[in-house]
């Protein structure tokens, strides 16, 4: 009899958002652009309000790792599908900024019309119209104090029908009590199995590469600087395409600008060569091959998880060493001379 490879649960939106904020669920693509436009965020809010299904979130449980003192560290859940929906919820409900396609931090403000019970993307006309709640995130800050929201609205709109207003605000604040399905994949599954499950579940059949899983593992581990390493890989690949992005990093991400990763990639700000723009898959494969002398990225996922291939257990020392060695490989890839030597040698082969 085949063992179950996943579990399915229903969690409240408020619980899901709390997990993300606390780090219990790691979002691997947090540094990458939010590709939804504001109208899709609006539509998601409306679907939740109307009680329509909004799909499942898929998470992969990281394996438990044995610490130096012999205790077991419970692995985080890695979000592998549903990032756009969760980011949209954080933007609309929590009022958090998102990184758009131009890598700029922006706020998406969703407005709500309690009388007509409809949502819209905030615009200048809405800001001038008192019948609109211009930003639902401000209303959610009141928490469960629905009556305060109702009273504030009534002060601005004394002729508004009270029964409709009460119903609308109650339904609005109940959005965070709506459930979302979570498909949690078992921690002992290999990449190939997880990929197959992902493709079968995902209605669009989106291909998830092994490099995607490596990036997920990197971003999920802040203990060994994985979040900074992940950002370094993203930024390097973006700079190779758009050197002007250098100034944006310098002005808007000062913590990263103070790292040696940023110094390693600073030569790209003056780079005009257009023969080759590396992808994060290229960075990972070269770094892995040179530092680990292995070729399968699935092995890198296991090593970043702390897998001992002999005992088939997960150990902290192995994970720490894997992150250190991968970081060295990434820094070497970013080195101007190494990069140009790599490019030259590959062009000669072609």
C-alpha cells in the first residue's frame, strides 16, 4: 500500500498570515517581483467576500535537523505555490508594500464601498468620495472592532442605510476568518516526486525546476544567511540585464548594499556586454559544480537540508557546511575576473 505523500488542511487567512509573519512559512520568492496587477488583488478580495473558492496553497515541509546538542529542530514550511495570493493578502489586508516588476517598493491600496458591497483599486476619485473606504488595510487595523469602523463610516455618511453598513463591515472584517486549503507535502519526498505532485495539482501545469527548489531551500534558511544569499543571486542576475538597477539597490536596500556580495557585483554597474545574461540556474550550477564537484541540483537540495547520505538523517553541521560552500561558489561566480574567464571559455567552446 502506497503511503500518503501529502496532507490537506483548512486554515484561516488570519492564521496563514500569522505563520508567514512569524517565519513558520517561508516564502522563497519574497525578493522577486510581484507579478499580479492591482486589479487581480481586488478580484481576490471580492472572491473571498463572495465566498468563492480561491485555490490551494502548496507547502513543502523542511526536514527536522539534529542540532549540536542532540535536540531536533523542526523544519519550516516552504511555500512552493500560492506566493502571489499570499503576497496579495499581505498587501491588501496588512498594508505591506510589494516589489513590482520594476523592482520598486509600492503599496497596493484596495478600496471598499460598503453600500454597494464592491471593491476597487484606490484612485483619486475614490479618495474624494466619502462613501468609499479608501484603504481596507486601515479598516483591518481596527481588528475585531467592527462597530468602531461602522460608527466612523456613519459619521461621514449619516444617510447610509445602517442595516447594509453593519452587514458590509461585518462581512469585510470576516474575510480573515475565511479558510484557505493548504496542501502540505511530506518532508521526505525527493525533488522529482514533489515536482510531479506540483504539476498534477497545478491547473496550468507550470514547470518547477530543480533550481527553483534550491532557491526555495536557500531563502527558507535565515540561520545560515540563506535570505541574503538568495537576494544576492537575484540581484546579480537582474544587474547583468539592467546595470542601472545598481543605484536602486544602493538607495533602497542599504543593508544589502553593505554586504560583500554587493561589493562583488558592483562591477556590473558599468557593464555593457550583452553576450550573456546569467540566470539563477546558471549561478547555482556553476557554484555547485565548482564547490561540491557534483552535478545534480537535487543533491544540493538534500545537502542544504542537512542530509547525511550514509545514515539518511539530517544534521545541522552538514547544512551549515553546505551553505558556507555554496556562498563561496556564488561569490566566485560574481567575481568580475572569474565571470569573464567563464564567459570567454564558454564562447570558445561555441
